[in-house]
């Protein structure tokens, strides 16, 4: 009786540890987070990216990369696992679509997301 209780307790602890660790093991890719927006842009992709960069001027390092038929603006790092933000522009038929992602957008009130949205309309 005592050994079956120990086995049950051990299995419960093992299950809880696995559950806890699985919950903590998150993909750090900025595109996986909750803070993102998307839509269409009214200007050319290079002009749109320049607008976003201008809106962020002085607050962050930005890097524009042309990759796989899309234009990407990374904030702080070109590695999506380390970047604090990312804006992607890609062709969708006759229009251009954008997706913007920001890690910890609450920290600066979603400045990158705001810039991406404002620049899509002008």
C-alpha cells in the first residue's frame, strides 16, 4: 500500500513538472506573440518601410532586409528570436500586405504597431 502511494505521488510530481516546463518553454520568435496587426499599404514597400523607420527614429536600431519576395524591417536584431519588433511587407496579387509584430508592446504603448498602422494609411 505504501509503495503504490509513493508511485502515485511520484507520477503526479513528474506530470506536474512536465506540465510546468512545457508551459514555460515558449518559442521566442517575435511573430508568435500576441501583439501584432496586419493590413494593406497604400504606398510602395520601400516608401512604407521608410515611413515606419522615420516614425521610430531615435528610439531603436532598425534593419531592412529583402528576403523571400518580402521586405522585412527588424527592430534591435535581424534574428526573430531576439528582435523586439518586425514589420513584413509582401505582395498579395495587386496589393501589398503588411504584418507587424512587437514583443512587449505594453512597454512603449505599441509604438511599432502604431507606426506600422499610421504608415499604411498615408
